[in-house]
C-alpha cells in the first residue's frame, strides 16, 4: 500500500477531525490551490494573447479571434466531463499531479507558435483546444477537496480552492501584459517581436505568455506528487459514480451552476476583447484582470457567507444582483458605435463579476448538502452501519456532481464569447446576447426559489 494512501478518513467525527483530519485536509487544500490557479491561468491565456496577435502581424478577423478565445472553453468543459470521475478512479494525489503536468504541453506550444507570424491558424486552433487541459482540472480538483472536509466546512474549503484557484484568470490577465515587455528568459526565451499600432512600434516577447508558467507548473506537479494524499474511502468505479445521472438534483444544479460559474468564466474570457471592440480608445489589458479578480475574491467570501446563511438563499440573491448588473452594462454601452460610458460599463461589470463569484460559492455549498440530506433521509431509522454508509455514498455522489456540474457550466467559456461574436456579427452590437443572459438568470431564480429556497421547499439547503 502506498504511504500516500489514507485508509481511515472520518471528517464528520469531531475527535478524528480535530486530532488528525483538519491538518491533513489543510495540507492537501493548500497544495491544490496553486495547482488550480495555474490551470485557470493556462485555460484563459488566450483571452490576453488574442488582443496582441493583430499588432505583431497575425491577420485574423474579429470572428477568428473570438474563436481562439472561445475554444479553450469548449475543450475544457468537455474534458471536465471525464475529469469529474477521475479522482475516485486514480486517486486525488496521482490525478492532481498528472493533470497539472499536462499543462506544460499548451504552455510550451503557445510560446513556440507565437514567435512566427507564419504559424497557421489551424495550429493556433489546436493550441487553443489544448488549453482546455487547464479547464478540465477544476472538476477533479473540486471533487478531490470535497472528500477531505466535513459538511460544516465544505463551503469554506470549496470556496477557498475554487476562489483562489479562479484567481488564475486574473493573474494571467495581469501578469502576461507585464512579462511580454522584456526578455524574461534571456536568449533561451527567443527573440523579440515587433509590436506596431498607430505608427508606434516597440519590442514584445509574446512567447512569454506561455513560457512564464512552465517552471511553476513543474514545481506544482512535484508538490502534488510528493505532498498530497489519496483517500481509500473515495475509491469508486465509473459505474458507481454514474448513478448521479439518475439524480434530479444533479441536473438542476447543472443549470444553476451554469448561471454562476458559466457566467464567470465566459465573461472573463471575453471581457478584454469586448472592451477593445466597444471602447477602442481604452487599453483593455489595463482593466480586464480586475473582473476575474473581483469574482474570485467574491467566491471566497461567498463560501463563508453560504456556510452561515445557507447556499440557496445566497444563490437567489446573487442571480438578482447579476440581472441588475447586466441591465447596467446595457445602459452604459455605446449604441450604434456612439455614446456610452466606459466608467459605468466597467463598474457594472465589476458588480456582475462579484455576483458570479458569490453565486459560484453558494451553489457549490448547496450540492454536498443536498446529497448528504438525501442519503441521510433514506437511512433514517436504520442501523449505525447504514447511516455511516449513507455519509460515504453521499460524499461520493456529491463529489461527482461537483465535478459534473462544473463540466456543464464550463461551456459558458465557449458560449458567452461566441454569443458576443454572433450578436455583433448579426446585429452590430452584443446587446442581444446580454438580453438572452438575463432571460437565463430569470429561469435560475425560479428554480432556486421553487426547489431550494422557499418555505417548505422539497430540498432546503
């Protein structure tokens, strides 16, 4: 048996949690967080790269640029479907190390590809798809951490892992504009490129957008391999986990989490390009990182608030906040290419990102509570062995649902940028897409209130 395998894990038992469990869980959480941050950074790196490609000689249309922004979302969401079930099959430590190490492929690939303006568009599309490795990691990371913590602390733990992990989106949009301005790796990093705009030229090392993550990915992979643990109680085959597809609450939470996380990651991916198109006199990279930063920090706070107030109540209010913010964005955007207020547009988006972050945490607080409640109801009145088994089964199903809902929601990273692109192509503005998003949020409010938040709701959480 591996020395990294823990055979007895009882986080719901107070004496075990205080003596052994809490410290072990914290160690696994704090190794998981930077690995997940790097995953998000690689997943969203194209949101920054596409803004610079036209200025160094790549002749792509706006629609082609939106495709490069959107494709990591498409592949990342699809990979999450498979990653959702990997931790119980391979073990959390092993899978975290493997999935983190895989980020080296797109990071190095981008660094090599952007150095030559003759690199074909199909190659860029493949690299955009490979960045989906970063998106897939979230599903397995959240499933893994959920096994380590008791019900009372899941909101905190999942909020920290996801919230600080989500910071990778903000980090990539803040760090890349800095590191592409000088030769970070000297001669090893390749020659500079010439950036030209409005008759002004300067040197740029766009390859650093990929290369800068390589040493950190390597270090994080080693930390995961030698510092994390596998839990014997988390072991399960795919067929054992596949029971979630028969659970009504799995599909309802997929819908709600798409409204929160799908919005967060989709808006994050498209924010820089949307600013560039709507407010061409504004440098999008001066502001774009702030939205994901607000959303990520709001997720950390949302986890703590949800532990105290209940996930369903917080989710309901987060969707109301998001609707108000989108209406504000519509009000402040230019109409027919004229007018508009960037200041108002920017602050409405900050409010929108805050709403998505809080909702991300509150929906993920709901999931383990829903499945634990459901299994405990079924085991009520039975023997101690059945009640203990109910907790184990609930944790396995809850973890699988956390992963699977994150997979479905991640398609927001594809659909929101593509919705903007399609709306602009057909109508000349992104307004139609934003009105569709509002309609979706209204449906999320209805589901949350009826199933989880109203008085006498069938599954209060």
